[in-house]
C-alpha cells in the first residue's frame, strides 16, 4: 500500500448473525482532482462520491471520451474484480490500460499475482491524465491491485467509467445473499401476560 494510507476496521460478514469477520479497510489518500479504486475495492469517482464495488467481472473504470469507439478512444482503464469466497470482498486482480494516449498498439496490463508480470506503476502521464498502480496485500496474504488517477476532470472530454460519469448503482449494490436482514418478532400480549402469575393468599 502507498505510504499515508490509513486502515480502519470494517466489519463484513455473510455468516450467521452474531458472527463477524474483521478486515482491514484501506482508504485512498486524497489527491487534488483524484479518483481511485483501493482495497476491496473502495471507489472514489470524479465527483468525490465514494462507493464499494460488489459485482465481479471486468469493469470500465475510465473511458475518455465517454462513448468513443475503440479507434477514437484516448484512454480506457479496465479492472477485473474477483470475489475471494462466497460473500467475501472483491479485489482487483488485473488492470488494463489502452487507447491512443498510451502510444501503444497493445494494452498495458498489470496482475496482482506478478509471476514476473508488472504489478505496479509509478505516476505515469497518459495524455492529460496521470495513472498510478500499486500492489496491495491483505493480512491473509491475498495480493490485489490499487489504482489512482489524477487530472481526470481537466481532460476537455466527458469522462465515462465508474470513476467518471457512469452510474454505479447496480455495481455498488450488495448481492441479496450477502445482506443480513434483521426482523423483530412481536410477542402476542397473551404470552407476555401469562408469564406474570399473581397469587393471593
């Protein structure tokens, strides 16, 4: 994790009521005009809206311009979110950067499990946007990727993706199986009254 990140204990569980699993919850270091996807993963978009990602699969984090075809795309940042267990948190296991601002014909890729493949990148300029990729590791030894971007609001285009203008409601809604619902059962008055026995001698 980058220096300066704070960890607070978050409680997440999909087990029986009363059973909780504490896990570290990293929060991104604020940067001017910055967006980020950190930890399991906590996203902060260009409007400073913070939300968690609950849907697995490949997600477009940044798309510049928003609705551009592949040939007209200046910058595209994608992340593959994988769930580690039935109701455990998601983590970014792979990131891909593409578009004409990369000055490459192929995608730049990063993988949480390095195996001699890149798993980090210092601040690098792609057109008007700076990107940084940082490898993280949970207490249990699970590797994952964090991503940071800056100057996203000053590119002169409408920015798409979850860190841009795209709606995040669907992907930030926890699955039904992972939501605890607590119901209070009302006892009938007759049962309560029968518990009190008064005797007169």
